[in-house]
């Protein structure tokens, strides 16, 4: 764990992000580039895909801890993709993977649709690493507590 500040009574511990692999799924190359760049600078291992089929092929070869997907993919449906993961219909992907939807287009009920499909969280673009970091840190902490209980 990385120590954020030096004072023992005010310690904030962050996970070692380099222990986690994030798959970013987005068919907009500019968004894909910037999201990957932010995550890599923070230490995450990042792979990317521009379609669901390419994402599944990449996951076959690499253990992915977090999936970040554009929810309004062209020619694909990230909601159905998420439901298939949660229902164990895609054997290459663990059903309990952290799935985060994101989009730059505010649409009615988009957050509800993400959560209803089984996504863990939703973010509007541009990608806010502070909110992402807080959420992931809590998820990692709760997973660790559940594992060690």
C-alpha cells in the first residue's frame, strides 16, 4: 500500500494500483486514449478494446479486475454485455468483475439503466480520477475484508 502522507494519525492508504488491470472499452479512439492515459499515469495496468468481441478476446489472455465501458457503444449494447457477464454467460469474464459505465451523452435514465444492467458505477465523461479512485479504493477494501473474514 502506498502511504499518501507522512503523519501517523492522519494516514491515508491507497492500494497499489499497479496490481490491478483495467480494460477500457470505448469505440471513440480519443476517449479511449485519454482514459487510458489517466489510468496509466496513476499506475494501473491498462488494456483497451474498441468492441465487445475484441474485449472478450483480450480478457481470454489477461486477468482483468475492472472493466470501464462506454455505455452507448455504436453497433453494440453494453447493457446486454453487462447482463451477460453478471449471468455467467461469458465464461472468459468473472461475473463479479467491477464494471463501470461512462458516457459523455446525458440521456434519460442512463444511470438507472447502468445499475439495472448490473454495472457497479456510472461516470460522466470527462473521466474524473478522484471519484474513480475513491470508489475503487472502497471496493478493494471491502473485498479484502470479505476475503479475510
